[in-house]
């Protein structure tokens, strides 16, 4: 009875079983079994610790255990879990070594918090290519700037499945953070079709964007970049990092 009550509390009415997707049925079965484990309370009640960077993280080898991935997922879904703990659980779900992909792909659709969705994108490095693409496709349609920044930042981690058009879209972003990541990704992946649209960002009012753009253009086509009038103009930029980078590009 205790097991049934706990599962019902996490997943809602027992009616869920009639309409749940395969991943949730399998997940709930694993969770029900784990509630009988003598260490269940420890993993259900464990708290993350603050790191030097000021974020919460579950520390200790005992947490990197695929057996307990269903518990981490259930805690993430539990409405009583504090938001900062939920963020730490996303990281732990990815590090646990368990099968989490189906859960993340489905939970993404239900998640209202953009920061949580952004953190889910950090898990693509541990997904296979097909599942990573599915998550990217959903993230590309997400207009929240926090999610967009994470989307463009994570594209190089699964570069065999991305669409160049995604990066080109990012070069038109109104969010400086998302734009910066799109510029970096265009350069890192050496996307030739980005060379022309990137040049518009050389005129950005943000010195960070101008600097990122110089580096991206040089990585894509150093010879053509060195011949751009806009790059020559930036050798006189008010920002010393930008002017130095431009000078290095045009200097033989």
C-alpha cells in the first residue's frame, strides 16, 4: 500500500496508467520496486551541496548509480521539490549512468521553467544522435532567450545532426546571449553559409559580439576575412580586445 500511495502521489490519479506513454509505464514500475529498497529514503531525501561556483550539486560517487535514475526523475517531477534542487537533479540524471533519454524528451514538453529546459539541453552530450536531434528540434522552436542560448551553445556537442539553418536563424537573434552562442557555433563548426550574415555582427554595439564575430569569420575563411573592409575598420575599435584581434587578422 505504501508503494502505491507514493507512486500515486508522484504521478497523480491511477488513471494515468491507461494513457501513459511507454516510458512512464516502465519508469513507474522501476520506481515502485525501488520504494521497497532499504536505501530508498536516503536517495529520496538526499540534498545537493553548494559548489564553489555557487550552484547546488549532488556530490559523491554513491549518486552516480543507474539503479537510482528513476528516483531522480521522480524527485524532479515531484511538486514539493524546490526549484534549485530540481536544477541539481537534471545534472544528476545525466551523470547517473541510467536510461534517461525518453524521460527528458517527454518532460521537456511539460516543463514550464525555461532554466530547467535549458539545463536539459546540457544532457545532449550523453544522448545518441537521433535523440539529440529530437531535443534540438524542440529547442529550436523555443523562443525563450535562456533556452536559445543553451540551444546554440550545445549544438557543437552533437554536430552531426544539426541543420545549418538553425545556426543561421541564431545569427538574427535579438538576445545578445543567444546571438553570441550562435556566432561561436558558426565559427566552431566552420559553417560556410554563415560567412556573409556574420559580417552584419561586425557592426554590433556590443564589443563582445564584435570580437566573437571576428574570431568566427577568421575560423571559417581567414583569407577572405583579412580582406574585409569592416575588419580593417575594427583595427581602430574603441575596445582594445576588438582592435587587437582585427589587427592580428589583417597582419600577414
